[in-house]
C-alpha cells in the first residue's frame, strides 16, 4: 500500500530557526497604509503570496535554519518564510522580496491556483488557516485489518487554530469510538 505521505499529502514536523518578520518590519518602519505584505520567491516561477499585516506581525518567521542546520536548497536556502498554521504554499521558499501594500496583490497564483471552489461554483480566496485535520499513520495507505482482535493504531491530529482536545476513530461501517473508549478491542 501507499505511505501516508502519498495518500494524505506532504506532512512533516520541523524545528525552524530564524528572525521574526515583525522584528525586521519594526527596523524598517511600516506606514499605517500598509495592511498586507507580498512575499516573493527567487525561484524560476517567482511564486508570490499576499499575507495580511496582522499575520505578518504575529508569528511569521524569516527562517534560515531547519532542524538545527542551515536550510537546504530544496527547503528554500538561504531564506524562506515560515507561516505557522497556514497553508504551506504561503511559506515562500527562496525568499527574494517583501513588498508592503495597501491590499492583497491578487497575484497570478492567488487568482488562478490557491482558491477554494465552493459548491455554488464561485471561488473563495485567502483561506489561509489549516483547519482541524487528522490522518491515520498505522495502519495507513488503505490497508485493512486482518479481522477482529486487538490492534494498535496511531495517527496525527492538528489544527491551525487551537489545541486538539478530543479524538474519535470511526470505521467504514459507521461505528465511532472516542479516545477514552479506544483502550479495548476494535
């Protein structure tokens, strides 16, 4: 079967080292008319994303290290943004330029790709926050259990907006167990 990475998307956990974007913006000064910041990568596609100033001044990091070493080229060496709790594409790699603006820039990428198609057919833009989500890591990849019995299962749950306080597991048949009930046989 496929791994969690292939089935569920690119998930990882890293320790980032860098300078808070707020500290850099405090050094250069920000006009009150600047309500958004546009970050642009130096890669061939010049990927760029608009970020509200409220987020830029909160917890965004201009990262130069990952897991105790310098960023690797594939991770954006020499600098990248790290934007906690938001879609990964906002954490611009190979950071080459920051521009302060009075509104979102409506870049090619924001207008054409990073939108959410709604049931009405309209596209919603700027839904940055990663909502609560979970993934089973064991068993993973569409693997099925051999039959009734005791099984150790594991997984990950995360939220872009707060702590995870409850986990539930359900089966294809619709039965659901809370985390407190998951101590016995499945």
